[in-house]
C-alpha cells in the first residue's frame, strides 16, 4: 500500500513507554569507540576467552606447572566453553554484561596465576591480563577502560604478593599492558573518526550503514524501525544566518534527539540536515510515537519518515524508504510524520501509472566542473500520483526491481530520453548526450543491446550520444547475458559508466576486463569536501586509477562552489549535483538553479 500519514504527536509519556519496549542493546557512539557494536564486542570477547582456555590446556600439559592441575583443567574447559557462548550469543545481552565478561576474565586469570607452581609460570599466566586490558580499551570509554586497568593491576599485585612473585615486576607488566591498550584504543578511535560527524559528534552515514548492516543480519531481532528526521527550512537558515548558526542548530538537534530517543537507540547524522534514528525492538506504531516525540523535542520544525525492515532490505534501501516518507511529509507541508510502506503500489500499480501518464522523465545536467558548461544530462524518472502526490523513486524503483516491472520502466525511460536528446542535438547550451540507468534485470535480456542500438538508429543518434549507467553490483555478477549486452553496446560506441563507484563491488582488477569507459564517484566521497578540505585519499586514488585506465571520472553530488572547485582541481572530468542544477523537466534545463 502507499505511504500513510499518522496522527498528531503523542505525549512524551507515551513516547517513553514506546522506548521502554525496546529490548536491543545500546549502540551509541558516545558510549564507546565506534567499533563497539554488540556483535563485534561479542566476537572479540569470545575469541579472547577461547584463546585463554586453549592456552590453559597447553600449559596444563606440564604436570609440574600447577599445584592444582585438575582445577586448571576445569577452568580451561569452562573458559573455552564460555568463549563459544559469548561469541555466539553475547550480542543479544545487555551492554553492561560486557563489563562482567571483562571482569570475569580478570578473576579467572588471577585464579590461574595463584595456582601456578612457580613464579615464572605465574608470571606467564599473568600475561593473559593483556587480554582484559585490550578488551577494555577497544570497547569502553577511556575512563571506564582505565577503571578496568586499575582493577586488573590491583588483582595482579595482590596475587603476586600472595604467591611470592615480584610485585614490582607485576606492576611493570601492567604499565606495559596499559601502554599497549592505550595505543590500540587510540588507533581504533583514530580510524573510527571516518564514521563520526565532526559537527555533531554523532555517527555519520558511513557509521550508520555499518550499524544497520549488522542489525539487519541479526535474524533474532524481534522488530525495529528507522526514523529519518529532516529539518524544515534548514537551507534558508544556513544561507540567511550563516554556517555558525546552522552548526549550532545541528548540535542542539543532535543532543535533543539522542536524549529523547533513549539509550537503546542509535542516532546518526545521515545528511546535511537529516538525522537517522535506529529504534531496535519497536514495531511501526511505537516507532511513530517516538518519531512524533522526537519532532516535538526539537527547537525547529521537522518532518519525519518511518520505515520498518523487510526481508531483503539493505541499509541503503531501508534508509531510502524512510527518506521517501520524509519527502512525502515535505510535499504535504512538513512538520508531520509519514510511514513508508513496504511496497509502494507494486508492479501492477506502476504499470497502470505508466499507461495513465503519471510518470515523467526529468534531467539533471552533467557539466565541466571548471566552468559549468553543460555537456550531458542524466535521465531520472519521477512519479506524480494524483492521490498521493509525488512518489519518490527510492520508494517505487526498488519495488520495480524486485517484481520485474523495472524492465518495462527502464525501456520507457530510455525511449523518452533518446527522443529528448534527438530534440536537443545540435542546439547550443543543451546536452549533447544523455545518461540512463540500466538495471540488472534489463541486462539479463539477451535482446537488450540490439533493441537499444536500434532505438538510437531510429532517432538518428550516434551510439556515442548514450551513456549507460550500471551499478558495481551488476558488473560484479557473472551472467553471460549481462556482459554480452554491455560488450555489444560498448563495441558500437555507447559509453558505459559505473554508477556510485566505491560503495559496492570492487574487484579493481576487473575494470581492465570490463567494457567500462566512465567511473561515477559516489556522492558520499564528494560530500567530504568543503570547509577547507580540498581532497581525500579515496578521491585522489579514484582519479589516479581512472587516468591509468583511460576512464572518464564524474563527480556526483556536488552541492557547493567549494566542492566544484575541489573536484575540478582533483582532475575529475565531469560533475553533477545541485550546485549545477537539480533534476528538472526537459523544458526547464538550462534555467538558473534554484535553492
């Protein structure tokens, strides 16, 4: 069914009850390092316990090494079993249980050290305290990690004194462990900065995608929902009051959203003025109540979209459906919550919309980044339902891909794009080529290449006037028909572009084997430019790779003049994005871009 609007905001008390329904573990960046997701913590802690158990079995082989050999055998067996259980199940336990897991490890190591028959053997067993220290610095905040370190050092000193071992040596070992733990913790946090938004301190979109991917793999999750908050009128505030005022608002929104969402939620800044909230353990109705409470807690008006995961969802498709619901909320005037349905109309409804003339093709200019000269345009489908209003592509295209109606949709878009290009050809200031997205399902049809080339001939267009955009995932598959179709159109002169390059499949060695002429860099890499950042290692590597392979580079998602200058300086051949123009009907292409 279609996305639906919901009732007015619930009370804060109602939202509190909804949040209480969540049973999932906390996933907050502020609580620890960004790698500290429950599944990673469980697997790492489980591996450390299992390793300690295995070491105990090896050590007990020397009968003279321990005064209580049978006890050590039992402890080693229990540690090994505990490691397996922790690795498989601890991600479903409350987050506080990981403190018990770490502390329990320290106690077991202390007991093993006390049972050693000699000081050298005791010192060797005490070396396992390093496992506890590394665990603490990997997953807990600095202060909590330091507390675990202090407790471990105290246990080590006590057992050393009780067994006649050197207390000084024990403390020196703990200093070494502290240095190793601090170094590992610092490296993890430094690496994790790539997943943290510098303005708000929340996860960014990359971090959110990682957490969502892990969450969607957890088949035991009872239910969950994603809420996407879009701040109404943020662009106007940023332009009118300045960037500092905009950043201040973003920080305030981040703080209030995290506080109102509750400890079990994951909050991330997923876009310039968008915040995503993962609510584990909530059904759709409870998530709507929380979404309304979140909007009510903010200092500015906001629209919210709610999406619940369905079978086969990826992080991108789940967030896209939530974003589609926010688009509908904005179309209805903003300041409301809309729920995205699993299937927005289905194949039959989409085919009916095609026959009824409800779909249209809009075009976004592709330009030379240095001077903004329009050289091409990307064809993008739009659906204007007479009852629901605008239906975002993120809602209906994934459905069309699942049920196969994307084949008919893709052909329809291609025909209209070619017809429009034939009208533009030879006219100054207008695109002289057009880019069309082609799905995997379309390329599985052995007749696709022949039909496409016949369409170009009928329109009087050379093959070079068409750019076929395919995803990395499509290129990564091995179906003969997909490769044969791409090779056929490329041999005829059609350009083949890898869309959203850098986010999916990438066996870079295969780029030399495939009929690719263009790399379209995903907007997430371009978004990192600006505020003094003029290049990133990934963008520079992609440009150099493309040069080495003789490929054109298109920078997607250019939204500011600073980003435009940066991609031009990096050597990107072409660029597109809101800075150069939004998708518009063909008649409006070439008009000044609107904010």
